[in-house]
């Protein structure tokens, strides 16, 4: 059994190595042999990451606070507190999450541990 306390979590500000675009503030809750679970604070007018896809893992998002937009190829869907979303593995469409509001959003993100799993990123918007 393992517990990770929410108090004192260390958040790291993520950014694009190519453009310097600022993404979310991320704290790893679990990175075991099978699961990668992280908490993301997504400030207004930012994306969680560059558009990307996963070949062999679904990516699950649970919105804890706020309202964000899930982008999957050309499809855009507004999701809010209490909503659960799954991006399917092997999808041909690139996906990301954007916060277009004026308030911080908080997301719980769950995938397989990706230390050896390919992730394909699309072009950055900046």
C-alpha cells in the first residue's frame, strides 16, 4: 500500500522545449510499474501540452475544478468539473486540453506508465 498526501505536493511548470510555450503545473501522484497518475493545474489561456497521441495507452482526464476544452483532431468538446474524458489509444487524431477561461482548472490525468511507450507530438502553436 502506498499513500501520496496532497499537502505539500511539488508542482513543476511544464513548457515546450522547442518554443518555450508554458503549459500546466504538474505534480506526479503515482508513477508505478503500470500507472502514471498526475495532477495538473491549468492556468487560464494555456494548454496542458502540445497536441499529441499515444499508440498503446488511453489517456483519461477527470476535471476536479474549472471548465476546459478537450481537442481531438478537429473535434472540440467543453468539459467541466465532475466530467470524465477518455482519449483512445492508437487514435489518428492529435489531442490536447485548453483552458480558455479566466480561472485555474485542475485535472486528474491517468495513463499507463509511459517511460517506454511512444508518444507522438504534433506541431506547437507558437
